[in-house]
C-alpha cells in the first residue's frame, strides 16, 4: 500500500520532468517556438486546471470527496500496511517504468513538434490538484489516506469497496531537530516580558519583575 498523496505526486513528477526534458530537446532541435503557436497548449493547460479544480469538489460524480469519505479505517496498521521501504519500492518500480516510456515517446514527438511536450505538463495538473485536496482532507481529519490491496484476513473489505483506507496520523518522530525545536519553544514560553518604566531623565528603562 502507498500513500494516496505520494502516488499522485509521483505521477505528477513523471509528467513534469519528462515534459520539460522533451521540451528542451524539441527547442534544441527545432529552435524557439513563436508565441502564436503556444495558444492551443496554453488553452489545454488552462482547461486541465479547471478540470482539476472541479474534480476536487462535489460538482462531479468522479470527484475525490466521495472516494475519501468511503475510505475504510484500518483496524491494525502494523499487520495490514506494508513497510515504508516496500511502499517506496512499489512506487519506484511502477513510475520508473512509466518514466522510461514517457521520456522516449515525448522526446521523439517533441523532436518533430516542440509543443507536443506541453501535453505531458497538461497531464500533471490533475494529480497535483488531487494531491493537494487529499493532503488538506488528511489534515482536517487527522488521518492518512492509503491506496492499494490489503489482506482480507487481516482487514476484511466489503465487495465493491474502493481500495482506499485511512490510518491515524502518526506523531512527529523524536529526532534530534524535533527535540531542539521543542526545547526552544519551551524556553520561549518561560521568558517573562520585562516592564518599562521611565527614569527621572525621561528615558525608558527595562525593569525585570523578578
């Protein structure tokens, strides 16, 4: 299983990186593209942004809100969820293959028409919008969204249930920098503000209450 947000960001990263590389190759081969030729790709990007915004609302049945609400809470995350390293390997394997495919296709097309690379950027809009909406939904409810298959014995899932699950949000790790930040915040709360009184000369002098 992988985090829903991580999956969307990985998809968007593949589209953006392959699109930029293909665009650079296309411009290097064919030279700079004049502005009139950019109107159609820019319109496509604008439509992608509008569609991405609509997909995060209730206006579309395919929106993510019903999917998030239907997520099943996982009873025992230790036995159901895969390890973080395994999740990363799953993402790298799938999107690494996808990256290799897209970089070849996009570069070949951009060598003939540089504007073809913009379509890769268009496909990155929707996953970026979905990742932002999922992250905001997680923060408001204090949970993490996961996507993938689970063991039916450890976590029974009703038939027809979308493969989306939730777990409680983990606490921040007890790392060195986390401890330093906590100590700094505690020290700041102990500092009492000094009062200011005017001396006989009329100047202001700080006076400690202690």
